[in-house]
């Protein structure tokens, strides 16, 4: 081959190679693409309602005597709560009484039937609980201190009232749907598409099952438990309560198609 032809062939090869390197790779078409988009939203608000559980327990050799003291103290405590917080909702629950037996060490040499026959109750234990639901959180420490003169506090649960929960649900839905649109915009930009070409086909609000599991702990606020000995009729210092806040969350799944 003549030198001129060799030079021409080499130049042609270089030109073709340079053209191949500069030619952009065609992007995959996204027309008609179906995209599954998860979204998330939440709202927070200070708790406006509390349920306080009071309790009383008595023990006596005589069952009737133990129950009588429980009845008396429960009535006194109920009257105190009604006086301190007239708008509170009261509910007495879990009245109980059971025998108390002495602790007898096991004796391998003695038949179990004989050991059980020798068990004679040494007394009776009786008790009852009082649930107090209130929205007067500012006065709650004073109410609790007054009731603790005769009752003990078993636990306190701060939460949102039903009316406030319904109001916040509107905000929660709006926040979640706004997050869906924000994510659709981000996906469209990543795909090199105009967000106006995206059409929302389906919106699944907590209906997929996969996202419905966490709702139980969101609707409800964390339980703050307090244990203490039953107080006598002396003055009791006011306890320190912090209502805290509740976070309401929502997840949804949207199906989006690009034209």
C-alpha cells in the first residue's frame, strides 16, 4: 500500500474514533414509566390531657375490715379529686381481695397434699384503683398532692384529647401529601423530566399494610410511671409533672406515571 493511502486510512480511523467518543449515549425513555413513591409527614403538639391512676390497698386479718378501709379511703380520695378538679372524669376499676398465706419452706420429706392442707391464710389483702382523666394540667400537681393524703399514684399517661387529635390529623395529612409532591419533583429532576409530566395515579394512605404497623405507638403518648408508698393524712408536697408532647406520624405510598 502506498504511503499516501496509509496516511489517509489512519486519518479516517482517528476521525471515526473521535466521533464515537463525542457522540452522547441516548438516555432511556421514561414515557409511561410507573414509579412507586413513599412519603412521610409528622406534626408535634403539647399534650393537653392526662389520665392519672390512683390506688389504695389494705391488709387485715379480717377480710371485711380490709375492704371497709379500702372503701373508706377510696371515697375520701374520690371526694378530694372532685373538689380539686370538678371537671375531671372519674372511673373506679379493678376492685380486688385475696387471702394472704404465710411463707412455708418446702419440705421434701412431707407430701405436697399435707403441705397444702396446712396452709391457712393469715390475713386478707384488698384494693381498688381510681382513674382520673383531666385537661386541667396546670392544677394537676395540686390535685395529685391532695389525693395522695389517702391514695397512692400508680401511673400517669399524658396524651392528646380526641378533639385536638382530629384537628392535628388535618395538618398531618397535608404535611404528608406535601412531602409526596416534593419527592415527585426530585425524582422528575433526576430522570431529566418535567414535573408537569408526572401524573399521580394512586395515593395509599396507610392502606398498604407495610406502613400501618407503627401507628399504634404514634397515637398514643409514652406512659410515665410513678411508684410510691401510700401517704397518710399529713400534708403531701406537690409532685412535679411534665406533660411533654406527642408526635403524630403518617406514611403514604403514591403511584406516579410519566406521560
